[in-house]
C-alpha cells in the first residue's frame, strides 16, 4: 500500500484546487473550496450529508424554451472533482446509493456522471458521537472500501494512503510515511473505536419489521413527531424526490428536487385519497423502507448509523429506540 | 449517457371530448425514428408533460396493435391535466415511457375474457380490449361490462356503439341508478350488481377490471362470491407517481413499487400487500 504523509494539509489542498473542483466538509455540509480561505477539515460529522455532491437538492434535468415547445437541452457537467474528508459512514452511503441509482435496470444519468468523475478522499473517523451507531453496521472507522485515498489525522499531520490507482497517482509526490506515523494512526483509530458503544441489533430485523406492520407501537412512538422531515433531508441515504418545472420568463427548466416521505402531500392522490395519511404510517414507511424494503430490493440496509437524524430531531425522536423496540418483539 | 428524464415530443393530432371533464388525445411522435420504433404493451403508462407546468401520469389507452400513434384519456382534475385539457390539435406535449408492467395477454390466449370497467377506468382496459379484438381468433368468448355514474359520464361512446353491434362480443353497459334518462336502453344498476346479473362463467376465464377503487373492491367481492379464484382476477392500480421508474419513493405498497412492479397485479398478489393503499 502506498502510504504517505501530509505535513501541511492547507498547502496540499491548495495544489489540488489548481487541477480539480475540490469539495470538502464544513460544519454545515460539503462546499466547493474555491480558495485558501475556504479550506477547512471539519472533524465532526457535517450537518448535511455529502450525498448532495452526487444527488443535489436541486438537479436541472434539462432546460426548455416555453415558446418553442419541445426543445429540451441538458446542462453538461464538465469538471474533474475531488470530494475530500468523507467519513466512513458517508462513504458507505455512496455504496448504498450506487445500488439504487446505478444498477442493471436503472442508470441515473446525473448521479452516475458525478459519481464516476469524482475522486473520493475519505477520512478516518476519530470523533464518533454518542448519537453514532455505525458499529451496528460493521462500518470500520478507517474504512478503505470505495475510497481512492484515505486520510488519518495524527495530530495536524495526515497519514495518507492511496487505495486506488487514481488516488495513488494524486499523492505520488508526497513524502513517504514513517513506521512511527503508521503506528500512531493505528493508535488513534483504536482509541476512537472504544468510543462507539451502540447496541442496536440488526439481526433478523428485516423479517421482524414485516411482522410488526400492524402493531400499535407506530402510533405510540411517533406521537411527538412534528413532521418537519429534517431526518430525511439530513439522511445520507434518503433519496425521495419530486419533479417540477421552474419558469423564468420564456426560459424554463425541469428540476428534480429532494422531497420527503414524511410530508402528507407526498402521496396524496388528486382524488383526495391518501395511502399514508397519518404520520405514524409515514414514519413506519421510512423505517420499513430503510430496514426492510430496501434490503429486500437491493440487498442492503439503507442506513449507515451516522446519527444525524437522532442528533437533529427537534423532538428527540430516536430511531435506535424504535429499532430496539422492533428487535424486542 | 442517455437522459432518461428527457421526454419525447408528441404532437396532438386529434381531440375527442369524452365527457364534460374528460378528453382523449391522439398523439404522434414528432421524431420519425421514435414514431417508427416506439412500442409498448397494453397496461403500460407514461408521464405526459406540458413544458412550464409539469408532468402527470396516466395509461396509454390505445392498442399496441395500432402503430404510429398512441392515445390517452384523462380527466381534468389537477394542475397539469387542467392545462393539457385546454390544448389544441397541433400543440406539442412531452411523453416519457412506456413504464410499468402489462396485462398478461399471452396467458389470456385461448381463454374467455371478462372485462369489467367503471368510468374512466375503461381507458387501460380499452388498450387491451382492442389488442384482443385485433387478434380475435386467439381468444374465446369476450364479455365487456362497463358502467358509469350517468349516461354523460360514459367514455368512448362511439366504440361502445361498435362493441354493442359486434356479434363476437357480449357487451353490457350500465349506469348508476338515477344516471339514466327516458331513452336509455342499457341497464340501470351498479357495476358489481350487473356483473352478478350477467353472471359469466368462471370456467377457463380471466377477469380484467379497472375503475374507481370502491368499484374494484365490490367487483372483487362479487367475483369471489361467484367462485372466481384470486389468480383469475387481474386489475391495475393507481398511485401518485413522479418518476415512473421506482425511484422517487411515492407509489410503494410495502416493497412493491406500483410504477415499476405494477401497475398490473392479480388479486392474489394484491392480497399479499400490507394494508397501505
């Protein structure tokens, strides 16, 4: 393995900006680092997940001219991207989204185009919070799957491992890491692992969920929900969307926008009928989708235990409690 | 990479006003290549769009045996259908599709077919009915039972006349009590009641039904009472949809996505669904 050391991360990123569109973490979410002042490596989980780099909140699918009915053109993405500082849980979310948007039956042109033109520079997670439950999903804090480069912060210096050929090429000119640096990285990872203590069990959860579909726990446990949908907007794997036309004079664009299964209008028929009229049904759908339906359809649970929904829910709804409740049934 | 959300452009060639709020468009794709190669199966649907207003979902109402064009029928109820409704011959609209599964027409060959439709729910059945009529020898007896709230709510009136006159179809038309006038020669009664009255044999038969949810519910109850098995009953479901491709998250019933895994299901399949539709 190609292991190097970055002594000055700012300078390293400045050089990357010359050749790539570089996106990196801030407290609120991932932004493009346009110049030196933007550069920042947020060590905690970002508020918004990096899914928006591949699946933006607003995606222009094509533009049209209202008076020339039928002429529709699609904007072309023309940049080489580096997505920097992605935590293992969020990297795992990309693999889950890949199953949805890039499979034999369906190829999402916008998602795939961005995903394939992006180098992913992951970062080992050294600061799991008490809302994190990634250990329930066996996500390793120094995950090397699906990243091109892995960074590990060893006190202001970064141990940098080239995983893919693409990644190794980018860090080729860096100084080689010493055995001491490598050892230090192992130590910080071990220390971080000790902080994780989620006991959420996923054993047979998918089947158990099917059996509790009619259970009154859904009503009981979801009573306090405000229906604000923060959980779905911050979730790295939620992917419900809407399609709308936006007009500006004679010009217009058809856009794909994030939507949420937590809104009653989401499933409302024009006739007035609504198959998921109550919030208990909507929350049930969200939980069932992540832990049962998605697993049945795509072979994997659509949650990575990042804890964003737990940490940011205004009424402290905790999906872990719900899962424990199902497990105990 | 192909932009799968970019619609084909289709020109409105003919407009038939079916009722006071329901209309049928005959559409031809502008691109000659698309016009030639476009193919679908009875039961599939599409996303129809007006640029600047948005997309809406309904079935292709014409038969795949009639090449070079498609037809669709819709009710003026929502944002997009209200604008669509006011378009004229020569106007262009967008179309994405065909999406979803289809009626199992190959399995229907050599069988007696019973179509039970209500209101605009005749639209998807019409696609299959003409598909079967254009290959009449492949099927045994064909019974069509069709009803609407009133005479004015009956759609495809010219075709109803044609079906009535054909010797190779047993065609029964009905309107709900109070929906008739003094010249009405059809039946008066709700569709499930008339179905029981006509009482088609379950032997070697398939029933294909579509209409308002409440009608489907009672038609199924009648059929079960008449001894039809769950596999013999086929219907097509409606859900709010946006993408048509199983991604946008709206139309699922459990892990089944109506847009991708449906909209056509047997009653046997529907019975397995969780109660959420």
